[in-house]
C-alpha cells in the first residue's frame, strides 16, 4: 500500500490508470492483481486522500476507458515525500478548491478535456459542468506575465471552447491578471491567490 500511495503522489496532476500502476509495481517485483489495486484506489478515495478526475465526455464508456488525472488532498503531503515543483502544486490546489466549492461535486462536476485519439492533442486542465451544461474551461499555469503563458494554454482553451461551445474561458496564473482577446474570444487571466479568495 505504501508503494501504491508513493506512486500516486509522484504522479500528481498526471494521467494515470490501474494498468500503469500494475506495470510499475510488477517492474518492482510486487505480485498483486489489478482488482486489488482497484480496491486500494477506492480506499484512498473513500478517505479523501487521493482524488481522480475523469476526461470530459457525455459517453460514460469514454470516461471509463481514458486515463484519469490524480490529485492529492494536501500539497504538504507531497512535499513531505520529496516532490518538488510549482506547476503541479498550483493545479492540485485548484482541483482541491474546486472540490471544496462544489461540496464534493454535488453542486457542479469537474473533468479534464483532451482531444480524442490524438497523442499530443490539445488539453484543458478543468472543465466545469452542471448537469449537461458546460459552465467554464480553466487552464492553470505558472506565469507572471503574458509572455510566460505558453501558447499551448491558449490553443487548448480555444479548441475546447469551439468543440464544447463554451465561451467562459479562464487561465489561473501565478501573478498575472488581465483580459485577453484571442480569436474573438475573451480569456480571463487571474492570479491563483486572488482566485482562491473569490468565494
């Protein structure tokens, strides 16, 4: 169980699947079936230690077959395990805050978006939905000015906006605030500290 948890902590905000965990543990010489790993995952989710985020799709089958992104209840735990970096901390913070604001996803749901069938396709960190309505698309990036925002962040939002028919687009930054017009769409940039104070 300890190695299972460490593996997930090392993969915060990344795509993950039981098959990946199984192959990783198998490579270390552990013998356990995928059903046991599914039970482990259910346990750490039930106690609100690790969270998973599914791909956005109206098809339950698609949501089940695509990898999930992994998040942790507290950034400090990952820090204690020696995980470094700011990008994953920001994204993890946003996910946990969305979970809190949604009252454990009872008020709205959170997914990620990725172009189907494309290995290096465009992505969006979070898709906020309420029922069948898509409310907002959110990217998270460590940026202090507009020049530090990767073009990929814009491209992902614009692609998803067109496909999902949502024009409420946001980029949560480290310390950059503005409204930017890109391809006739307005993208709101807001610092993480300020976003955390909204509600």
